């Protein structure tokens, strides 16, 4: 039975399908779905899942690359009351096993090319490319006619990125996610006239919940790519196929360094969203100089809050390029000390949140859940400063702050200084154990032109205090990062320590 006041994740699509049934909802590869067709496919897929004996509340993992089938599988789980568990498609071995085991997933929706990584005995339903895949079974499946989940029911387990510890499954309810979609629509100005390009992995909460689902809610024409290939992205923008793009700093850096970035006609691009990790100020300055009419939005948050918490709009960048903005519609934020007391503006502390967008805790981890929500606020783990106008500037992750000789060093400040050198393509700054300094400020650098450690250290000394200047520069071909673009500093510390 359909609840008269229900508000579920899949209901976002259902309403758009009834409002604009013939409008284009999704493009992937050579397939194009209208809103009515996509909604019918979701209903058929929900029937397929229910027919396998799955009951509301069962967990269904998704282990695949971007595709229309991946989106249909997620929304079908929502419609059938199942709990969707997105898994990083790059995970294998123990990392993959941890999420499947801790979530208790009874079925895995997987790309056939990835199925070989799954543990023996896994109940598998291919997403696409086979005759028995979810996509192939839609043709003969009737519409789903089961009960609608309650708004407070868990829709998804969003596993944290695991950059500092083992991933934990944040329990996101339908109500929390729909609140998050409303915040995104309101704060980012998403509209049906936009032509968004979705290139990041759909398993990641930012691409799915800040952009794809909100854009489906307003009836936009969405294009999904396999990944953020710079040549493909630039070609689609130049052809007028895309005018809105979200990407983490690593992808914006790759786009800005592409040989044709300076010469292509990119005037069709109207909205640029960045987030998932801190954007180096020098990189943002270069992008704005090349595309002065482009509206940049800084989107900041984390999985546990849907994941959008703070936004710096295009008319707010001037004079505060390092800020991540102010809270979105349904988020309340403040900065506190170690005792949980709010600190004066201009004083560093931890950002804490209150919001209907927040998760209901971590799956199967009551102690960690209680710790995260101590004092009635969700503790983010991000070190930040709030100014008198209400803008927040994130200094670092608390676990990434470096204790050098008893003085705390924020890695972002060191990274911004190094990014201002023309030879630096990417950098990550970490603290490594040191007998003298406790932790030695160490910069790991990917270069795009010849330089030396001495040259970079001299460049840093001109811009930083002595205690902030790296004690050592390590050159590497690439920085380790997850599929969402976050640099894995924990892995760097383990490798170099």
C-alpha cells in the first residue's frame, strides 16, 4: 500500500515521472530513458528483487561501475524497502569482505567484470551485460505492488571512505536523504533547465545524493559517464551537451592540465561544483582566471550528513577562496573545543552538526554511534574556524593535524604554499614520526616540470613560518586516493613512516 504522506527516495523519481513523463531523465552510453520509462524500470526491478525472496530491511550490496543499471538497482531497492549498500568498485579482498560481512548483505548486484572479486558463495545478480542480468529481466517483470517503506526506514548504508580508519556504515533513512536533496536544490540552484554531467562513481554519496537524485527530482536531463575522462568531459561541454559538472579537486586539476583546456570553447559550462576534499586555493585561482564567467560552488560535508553540509556560493568566493561556506537549508553547525563548548569566532575547533539530514548512527556499532553523537551534536572530525559572518573555513581533518615540536601544523596551509609553485601538480602533506620533532612535516609531491627538493623547500620558506615548512620533500608518480578523489593520507603515513 502506498502511504498517503510517504516521502521516500524513489518517490523523488515517481513524482517527476508523473509531472514530465516524456522528458529525458537519463543518458548512458547509447541508451536514453524518459522519466516514465525510468520509473517503470525501477518498479519492474523492485519486483525482480522481491521475487528473489528479499524482504524489507534486507541489505543488498551494489558493486559496479557507473551505469543506468546501477541507478535502477539503487532506486529499486528503495521502492522495495531494501537497504542499499554501495561498495567502492575498486575494493577487493579484505576491504570488500569487510563491507559485505559487516552489512550482512544477502545479495550483491554486481558488474559481471567484477564478480570474480566476490567471496565464494556470494548470492549474485549481475547488473548488466548478461541475459540473466537485472537490466535484462526488466522486460518480463510486472510492476512492483508491495508495501512502501516508511520515511524513517533505513534506505542506505553509506560506508565512510576509510581514509583514517576502517569504513563504518552510516545508516541513512529515506527522510534524511530527502531532506538532503531539498538542501541541495535550494542551496545549489539546481533546475530542470540544467544539463548535468555525472562522472564520479555513483557509489559515492556526493555524486548520487547531492547531484543525480536532486537533479532527477527537478526533471533535468542527466548524462552519466563511466568516469571523469578529461577529453570526454571537455568534448561534451564544447558540444553543448553539458553545462553543469561536479568534480573533486583532483579531477579539476586534471581538467585544467589537459592540453586542450586552454583552447577549447567551454562557454557552455555554467555551473562548476567542487568538493569531496579541500580545493587548493592556487588551483581555484587558475580555474577562475581561465573561466571568469563560470559559477563555482564549494560543496562540503561528509557521508553521515547526506553528504552536503556547507556551501560557498559563486557570489561569496571573493576574499574567501579558502572557505567552504555556510550551512545549507537543513543544517545547523558550530565550532567547539574538546569539551564540546562553542568557541568564539576566529578560534579553531571541531565542527559539529545538528540536522534531519544526519544518519541514525553506524550499522552494528552502538559505541561508535554514541561517541559520534555525544552532547546531542554530530562530531565531524573536521578542524575549522568560523568567522563573524558565519562562514566556515576547514583547516584540516583532526586526525591529519601535525604535531611538530609541540606546535600544531595544519597540512592544508603547507599544501597551498606548495601548490603555488608552477612545477607542483599535486601534493599531500603528512606528519611522520621523528625523534626530534615528534612528527616531521613531510610533503609528498607529484611534479609536472623539473624541480628539486631544495627549490621547493626554498619556495615554502618564503610563504610559511619555520615550524610549518616541510622538513622533507618526497617525490612520487601518483598520490594514493579513493574513487571519490580523496587522498589517502593514512596510506602515505603507513608507506613512509
